């Protein structure tokens, strides 16, 4: 979506926006499904000739825990700020987005910010104990009943106890 900024390019002011992006075709290993579109509410403000975009982004996702494999819902909320410019003096600065014909490309700004902020590890809870390495039972449901592994260096001592 292109946001028209011609009313504030030359003079101070702001342009509000409300935007939904369809990201259903995006793939992340631990995200099974996007339950809502990516929603963004915000505005672009011209303050002393500097264009600044601020927005609140939210999306609800169905994720798979990286430790126990359980599916769970997660809502991701993100606050972003981006600088906009009609000319790029520093092309290596990823925080400045180009305005072409007095229009800002919200797809580029919002979706790029969302992707860059995605978690690298998805957990159903911070203290998720994961799976039993022997039987594969989720340990969040309680102990599995498997015997603990004996350190091979101490296995001989265990045999002495079994002989008595």
C-alpha cells in the first residue's frame, strides 16, 4: 500500500494511517498459521522537514514450541519508528526508507520491520522443560517415568550396588 504524503512534504503536519497486510504466504519454521492479518496503526509526521513514521503493529499466530512441539497461540505486538526521505544520502542506512513521488511504501516498511523483529526461538512458556530424551513425552505434563541415565564413568559403581 502506498501512503500519499504530498500534503506534509513541504509543510509541518501529519498523515494518519490504518493498514492490514496479508502475510499468509510468508513462511517461518515455527509459525503454523497467521490467525489474523498483520495490522498497523500509525502516522507520518513532518517535523522541521524530517519525516518520521511511527506505528503499532499486531498479529496473532499459531506457533509450534521449539522445545516440546506443542501448538500454542501467540500475539505479537511491535512499536516501530522509521525515518523517510525523498533522497538517500546514506544508502547503507537500513533505518531510512525512500519516498517516491510523495508516496511511502507501507508494505516495505511494516513487513520489513515485522520480519526483522521475529523471534528466533518460539517457546510455549519461558520455563518449558521440553521432551524426555528417551521416550519423547512432553515434560510439562509431569515426569515420564523413564530411568535416569547413569554416567558411564560411574556405571561400575552401580554394578557393585546391584550385586548386594
